[in-house]
């Protein structure tokens, strides 16, 4: 293990010989974090090429980021949520082409499980303003979603359900399994695979949680003229998910909001993709289906350019994964066979993750992103 820097610039962890450029780029990233810190992990060729963390874990900058610090990576959580559902598909408890209404008859939107997992269901925004407490009330929010008229017929368009994907998938999981999404994820995915990632924190995990900082900048970014107006509706109603006091509160951390509020280490995020690449967690055939485009086009919530959705993952010719607002990302590169994750407490863009992945690729002689 190498430790460099002092105070909030401390970088802990290790890199394999030859991958020192990744550590150098990460040191620069940590030095420029103006709030809390960050972590990066890269799995390649059966080993951890990099597993690094650094900076502060709390907004007052009194508690250093540790090896076991966990942070909320926003929509990176959606890949874990989808994987929990895919475990049930793999076991024959769910069928991808089942109507969701077979298991959740109150749901007004007709859709298949496949369409639900691949963001083809138009339940992306509530039609009426909702109070902040609705976000943390599982039953009330699921009841509300069940009554909503979708914004488009399922299967005719794509649009990321930014806040509600976890409730839609999670309620389906609960109806067929009896456990909450967080419990299925813990019991069937994270614990067997040794992944330190959680939806709905217990007291022990909450004590390790990193504060998110700079969250107000995310709200300001929604006013970018290139973004669809639907994005504001999708992220800000009910309010709370882009409010710093809310996301750092014990109530939010303990609740299950499985579209966004998972908490984990970078190694856990990369570890999920490493396990999937190795044929673990779900069968290789289902993994390949999940990593294949189920629908593509201009995302009505996120906007252009054209994108493709697999079964809970964004997919392209190089691999599959999920990014989160604020800069975190988890990715499996199937073409070059590695898993990459960057998680951050300071909200910003994805340039930091891109620089780290590019440094790793340069070592291997791979073309830049």
C-alpha cells in the first residue's frame, strides 16, 4: 500500500507495477476536489490494477476518506438495482417478457419486465407536485407511480427514469420475492460477491458514509439549454435528491431509493462489473443479453446524442455500465476486458473519470476514450 500527501491530500491504496500513471492522475484529482474526496478502482487480467482513495469524508474536512468509506454515486446505483432483478430472472422467478401487471396488477402502465428494465416505460415524472417526504415513503410513492399515466406507450421510446427506476424495479422484485430490493441486493448479489455496496444503510454502514458536497451545482446544471425540460421534472419532483441536506441526512441514507441512493466503495462498483465479466452473479448468457441494446434512440429525459439501453445498463460497442450525475461511473469494457469505477463526494463532471481511465488505457497501449 502506498500513502502520499498530507491532510486532505492523502492518497491511500495501491497500484500494480507499471500503473503508476493512474496514481499520479488520481493525486491530481484529489488535490482539486474542493469538497470531499474520491476513489478509483480498476480490475484487469484477474487482478486489481488500481485501488485508490483520498481526500476528506466529511464536509467539514475533519475525517479522512478511508479504505472502507462508502459514498452515494447517484445513478450508478441503477446497475445494482437491475442486477438484483436479473438474479430473479436467472432463477426463473421472473421472465423478461412477462407483463409487469401480472405481478403488480395496480400498475396502470402496461409494460413487460424487459421494457421496465431497459427504460422504455414512460413513468419518468409525476404529473402533480409532490411533498419531499414522498421520496422516502416506499408504499406511498409506489402507489402514486401505479396510478400515473405514462408519458409514452411502453416500447415506443426510451427515457431514463431518474428517480423512480428503483421503485419500479424494486416493487416488482418485492411482489415476486417478498424482500425489499435492498435485501435482495445484499443477500443475493453483494454478500456472495464480497461487494461493499448497500441500498438502505444500517448503523454500521452509515458511520462510514461520505458527505456529498457541491450538490447545488447539480441543480444549476439542469438549466443548460441543451437539456430537455423533462429532466428537471424527473429529478426535482419529489424534491430532495438534489438537496445537500437531504442526501446527507440519516433518514435518506437509511431509506431505499434504489435509483440513486446506493452507497459503496469504488472497489465494490468495479467489483460488480468484474464479477459479471467473469460470469458470476448471473449466468453469462443473461449477462450478454443484459449488455445488448434492448432499445435505442434519443433519451427523452437525458437528451442527445442517441444512446442504447440494455437491461439496466447503458451499452455501446465497447461495453456496458452506468454513470451518475455528479461524476461517478461504473463500467465493464468487454472489448478490452477490464472493469472501471470512479466514485466522488465532490459533485462535478465526468472529466475526472475519463482522465483516470485514459491513464490506465495508455499503460496498456489502448486508444484513448
